[in-house]
C-alpha cells in the first residue's frame, strides 16, 4: 500500500494518521493519493492543492470519500481535517489520513496552490 512506503514516520511525535509535507508532496507527484479539502466552498475557491476535491466538513459524510487512491484530508489549519478524520475512522474508513498543517502549513512550505 502506498502509505506504508510513502508515509513513513519521520517525526516521532506525529500520529500515524498524520501525513508530513514531504510525504504528501511525493505522493502527489506520483499520483498516489486523493486530497480531500474539508474547508467551505468559498475557502476552497480561494486556493487549494491541485487536484483536490472539496467535501466541506459542514456536510461531510465518510461514505462520500471516493474509492481508489488513499485519501488525505486537509483544511485551513488542521482542526477541521482532524474532525473529519475522526468521523471517517469511526465509520470504518481507517485508510484515511490527514495533513495536520492545513493549507496554512502547505503554503508556508511552498506547496503548490491553484484557485
């Protein structure tokens, strides 16, 4: 599975459900993940990771997560994606991970953003 190879632990304090910046960039470059942005549509429209899909937390249902590639959740600062992550895991979608830095962290580290 892609997570076992790409999302190895580099931060001993990170949760195994967290995805680091370098790991996410590598997975995106290889086309190996689906990024799900749980921000509201107006936030998503203001800039998001290329190829990301928008499933706002206000209407989030884990069964809406597309099958196929491993999903990675993102929001603005990590709180909403963490909430969506807990919902997904409670529903049995244990393959779901999240990027705890959110779009703030993604932008700060020079991650590509499209509007």
